[in-house]
């Protein structure tokens, strides 16, 4: 028997409207995704403009970008990379320099495959790697070099200095009023930290260089770094060169522009600088100089070189984009490697890619024949840019004071 007074069952009008609106919203969202699919995102962190520009140009080629193309973001270079979680969550690919900051993202990166790493010499595979985990794909190499004025060196009766001892002897022989044998743009943190690392490696070996970075990363004070690692010996060598008049007395305040002016005016014979800075010297000046690896009295087969590497990280995110994955794989193909190297002036990591010139060819050869490339000391030690800058400042103050600490 039916109860005439029982309430009718069914969906209330308000609930029905909400369900309808949710369905319409979902349908609209799906339509927008189909009509305007998400662009894969490429992020950059603390890379020089020529490198960023070269990667963007390569990514924007029709065969790489497809119909939708890539979106590009530049992360805050003053903040530690691991702290920029919101921006990193958007990134499919991240390009940065090999070092502590990038290594801390290893758990969030898809490991580089052996099939890609096999395209480069064994030594270069140490970049973008922690232990057995290859979290980054090496792409390009900078290099801290020794350059010299060819006519000045020849006129003095000297030849290319292949050892530290010979460099010191020749620098002393060239020294005269108005000419400073050796200059370096020590006002630039990158130049200063690369020189410190290169000299530590040359005097004491790569393990000593890595030990300085490892100790610094664990919070060891600068005073204790000097006492417990080879850093003190390295800096005391630079102080000695300065006192002997081999290094310009204000070298730690010199900018790259200052160094280029000294090179142009014939005020310096030897220049310690990165390949990237070499590329910025005017052609009419740099053509008077030749260059080589940083010299050492140690056997050549035991060397490593300060050669900061640009690495690509493929971020492990939900909805990983196949276009980003395809571009990531293409980055180490010989044609792409040649293009990136030509645009940046850096050395390619591919064994078969053509190089821009002899300088880039030599860097690839030197690094390939070494144990491994090394980042600068500050980038190797710290994820926070402020900590890197503090290390450079401490080194600069120690040199200026002639070896005093406070």
C-alpha cells in the first residue's frame, strides 16, 4: 500500500546543478587541453647568456619544437636551486652547471641512459653524476686555461710552459718594469674559484681539489679549510707569486675588461682565464695569444682539469612530456652538439661532433684524456650562491692580507 505522504526521492535541484556545472567544467578543461595542449617547460639556472640563447635557439627549431613549441623560464640565480620548488615543479628539462646544487636534485631527475652517455668519452661521464647515479646529461665544457702572448714569449727566448716550474721560471725572466708576467681576472668569483681549483689540482691532484670542496660543503670554516686541506698551500703559492712580482699585485681586483686591456697593450705575457672569457676578448687581441691546459709538474696521465660542464636534467614529473624527452636525447647527437658548441664557443662532449676551432677541439681532447672534468671549487661545494660568494671573498681577503686570517 502506497503512502501518499512519503517524500519523493531524487536529486535536489541544487545538487543537480552543481553536478552539471562540474561536468561542464571538466568538459571545458578537456577541450582546452585538446585545443591548447600544455607546452613542455625548459628551465635555466645560473648559466651565461650565450649558453641560454644557444639552447633556446636549438629548442625552437621546427624539428624540435613541433606545433606547440617550448616554454622557457629562468630561475632566480640568487636563490639556492633546491629551494625553488614551485618553479621546478613546472620544468620538464633543467639546464645548469654541474655541481652541488644540481646534484641535490638527483632524486627528482630521471637518470641519463647509458645509450646517451656512450656517445661521449669516459672522463666526461663523471659530470652530472654522483657515485653510480648519472642524474644529468653533460652537454658542453668550459675550461680554465693558460694563454700567452706568442711574440713576447718568443722574443724572450722561451717556449710553451708545460709545467708549473717552467711557468714560474719564464714568468721571472719576462718580468720587467711595466710588464706583469701573469694576470687573472680575480675580481670575478668564477675566475678566482677556477684558478684556485686548477692550481690545487696542479700542485696536489684532483683528490685534493675534491677534498677541499667536500670539506667546505660540510660547513668547515675557512680557517679550518686552510689548516686541514691543501687550500692553504694553494693560496700561499699565489701569495708567493704576488710577492715575487710574477702575478700583478692587484690581480684579485682585476676584471675581465682589465685583463683584456692588459693583453691589448702588451702589459702581460701569461693570462689565466676560462675558455668562455677567451671568447669575449676582441679578435684582434686574442689572435696574438696561444693557449694550453693549466700546467703541472705532475705526470700528464694523472691529471684532471677544471672544466665546468653544462648539464641537462630531465625532471621526473607527472605527465612527463614526450617532446621534452625527444629533445633531451637529441642534445648529444653530433649535429646538435656542433651547433651548441659553435654558438657558445665551448667544447662539445660528443666524441664525433665537429668543433668550432682548435681551442674547442683541444679542450675536448684534454678532458677526454684526463681522469675527469672538475667544476670550480665554489660550485662543487655549495648549493647556495651566497656560500659560493663568501668562499671567494674569504680567498680574496686572505690573498690581499698576505696570508692573515681572523
